[in-house]
C-alpha cells in the first residue's frame, strides 16, 4: 500500500496545542472513503476524531469528504476543487475548501485507488468568492483563489513525493517537484502583493517615499530613455498612513504610466496640498478638508473611453502579459487610508492619476 513520505506519517505525531487556521489538513482516503493517512492539522480542524487510529472509518469522517471522493472519481479528470459548509462539534458551521486528487489503482495489483485531499477552513473574508473589492474587505477574492492554488500544489507535491519514495532516481519527478516549489513561491508572492494587510499607520513624509520609488525605477527608465520629472510642491508635510502601502500605490501608478508609453516618453510625479471632499472616518458622507495630493502623469496616448469604466476592475488589462491588479490594489490602499483616487485622460496629453490622502494635525495622536 502506498504511504505518504515519513514527514507526513502521523501515527506517533504529537499535536501542537494551538490550531493553525491558515494551514491545510492533508488526508489520503482509500477507495471506500476510509482515511489511511492524515497530518496533524486534520485533527486540529476536527476532521478526524481526536483519539482515532489508522485507518479511520469513513463513518467517522465529515460527510463532505466522502461526497468529494465520489465526485472526483465521477468527474474522471483526476482532480476537483469544491467548497463545503460543515459544523464542527461545539462550533458554528464553517466554510471549507477541499482540493482533491484521485490516483487510480495499479492495474493487476488489486489496489482500489487513493484520493489525496487538502482541506482548509476558509477565513471570513474568503467565504464569499465574489466579495467586492473595498477597504472593508482587505482580502479580495483573487487572494482566496491563490490560496486554492497553493492547496492544490500541496496535493500534487505529495503525489510527487510518493513517486520519489518508490523511485528516487526518477529525474522527471525531481524536475516536477522543483517546478512546484517555484510556482508555490510565485503564488506566495502574489498573496503578499495582491492582498495588502490592514494598514499600520504612522506619520509619513511622502516625499521620502517618492524619492525611493524614483531610485527603484531609474534603471528601467534609463533603458527606454524615459524622462522622470519630480515636482515636490507639498514641502515636508506629513500624512498619517502606512509607508509600505503608500509606496506600493505610487509604484503601481509609476509602472502603469511607464508601460503606457513608448521610448523617450515623460513621466511626472507631482505633490501638492488641496482642499477636497474625502470620505469621513465613518459612513459614506464627505467633508471638504486639506488633502495631500500625489499625481502621476504620463505622456502616452490616453485611455480609450470604453475602458474608463473598467479601469479598477480586477484582472482587466489591455497590456500583453498584464495582470490587471495594479489599479484595483492602488484603489484599495487609498480607500483604506480614507482617501480618493481620480483619473484624467486625454489622447493628446496622456493620463494623470491623482491620489488624495487626508491630512491631520500632528498632535492628533494615535489614530485620527
């Protein structure tokens, strides 16, 4: 009978004292739905009885595992991702993501096949797949999709490890495992950049951030003979914000403008202080107040009128190889800072994006 690699064998595993919500439970079910292997997280999530030994009868497992097993076998495609609502003992119902991979039995050896399953308890913000992208939902749905990819990779890597355990010298399996690790790293980076954490506020001088972005972009600008002009009209004024997220927002706009132009174009970054109606701390009302403005302009051909309404739609892009995430992420960051983002475009002059951040008195203490 095929076994998981030794580091996944939990017959003698000791359970940590705390549940790790973001981790996936890994289980191997036989053709009858009995669990023949599982990792510690399967116990943490309540999928496997606390004192159960191996094999764990199907009747002692959540019904959605057996249902998923039947579905992945019936699908015939080998893998399947589903979501299930299930109430653990003594807790409210939770949404679970299940990524499964069916491994048919070996012909002539009497094996009935195995099913690898990665099961994860979804966080509140991920339970609704098409949740809107706004400041109150800092983990948009594409971040949840990235988590699903990572879970699927766990199942595939487990299968590759099984193969290498039986055939250590199989070169192609080593290559596949290496590529899985590379994809996993890329998805991890996607999660890091596409779903900004809640801002960590402090007093920030945006001019310092703009200078940092200019240094970062200098090699790319030089390669295409693009001129970067910086006009810091706001002086040394400060804003209450997250320096890393503000840098990401500015960098997104600079890269967006850079990619919108051909060689020998011109990018301009300006700062100023204006009065602007911005969202209040609570509710949807607005109030004229001093705003710190960061404007990024390019000398490109402007934005087509029929594209304006979709600029901030996630995954909408007109660039070859573009992700369509830069502008939605930028808007999300600005909203989290209770600010605004506006755009003006003209085919003869290019496009300007303006970020408006509310300004507060330096003596306003912890959170304005």
